């Protein structure tokens, strides 16, 4: 049994993570960041839930770049092949659920 106080978590570097669980090849990690990630495509599906702060999620679809501002409680689902990048607006804490070993 674990209780994680997400608002108290701070990593020692942007996108640092606290591993919460690994279940049947799917990982659940809590990330802290104050810096953008990088454009990428995961090798599987990804669920990205903002727990604290705001994140501008940029993604490419049909050759066009789109942007959506996510706040605490918002969830972004990146399907297979979805190219995306997260840009936090200040500090943010994000719960990411994805295939183990994914980018």
C-alpha cells in the first residue's frame, strides 16, 4: 500500500519521475517538471493526467500543429503514432501511464 502526496513531489531535474507501479508491462509514474519535454512519438498509447499546474500540450495531426491548455484534473490521451510535446506553464506534476520502457 502506498499513499503519494503528488503536490509535495519535486524531482531533482525536469521530467524526473517517481515510479508508482508497473503492472503487466504498463508503468505509472509521477513526473515533476518546469521545462518542456521534446517532440516524440511513443511506441504505444499514453495517458497523461495533469495533477498540479498547467501544461500546454502540442500535438500534430493531419500535418498540422495543435495546442491545448491542460489544467489540474485534465487528461490527454496520445494514441499510437501521435506526435506530441508537453510545455509546462511554470511547475507541473503529471501522472503518466504508458508501456514500460516507452520514451
